[in-house]
C-alpha cells in the first residue's frame, strides 16, 4: 500500500491506498488516528488527485469528492457508508434518520458504530451526522475537528 500526508487547515491527513483507490484517510489526532505501517511506501505523487481535491474542499471549491475509493466492511457498514455519501454538502442528519434511510429505523446505535469505523472520513462525510437533538456526538478525529468541518461547509454553502 502507498501513502502520503496532506497538510490541511485541520492538520496533516494520512492518505493510503493502492491502484484501485484510496482505502484510508486518517486525522492527525482523535480516537481513530492511524500511522503508516512499516511495509507501506510513501509516494505523494500517487495521490496528487486526492491532494488537489482536499485542497479544493478546504477552500470551498469542491463540494463532492470524485477520487476512487475502496471500501472494505460488513454489508451493514457498507450500506451506512453508501448512505453517508448522499448527505448534501453543508447539511447534517441524525443517526436515527440515517438508520431510517437504510431501512433499519431501530439501528441508530449500530449506524453510529458504522460511522465510527468509516475508513475514509471527509470523502465519505461521516462528520455530517449529529445527534437527534442537534448536538455533536462522537467523531474519530475528535469533536473539535468535526465542528471545524461543519463550520467550513456551512460558511461555503452560504456562498453557493
């Protein structure tokens, strides 16, 4: 697997993947922080499109990523991640609403766990899922990063 880091306003993101696409995006901190494995090869040139898309996202020029991704997970996780990609830029939804959308309205907690396991945050916008009362809830990159992402999207959404 190849990897690189991408400097962003929320810190240096770790991006990893192979010829099929991106398999991992990791925040610089938080409960889901990952580090490159010894057998991985650093190759920033391999990720030029992803780096360009991240830069455009953080300046409000990109609302939806188009880089190739590779998702590996359970059928339930895959269904949640697929639905996450449908949440419009600059908007939020609740875990319960997401559970309803995948046809399992009582699975809000399971949706939360699938969100927590999202290997490609930001590209798959799990930060757009909040508590039913509008509160910020768990996020692998930490709640301050989640708030920054939501604030960024809200700011640029108003300019659309």
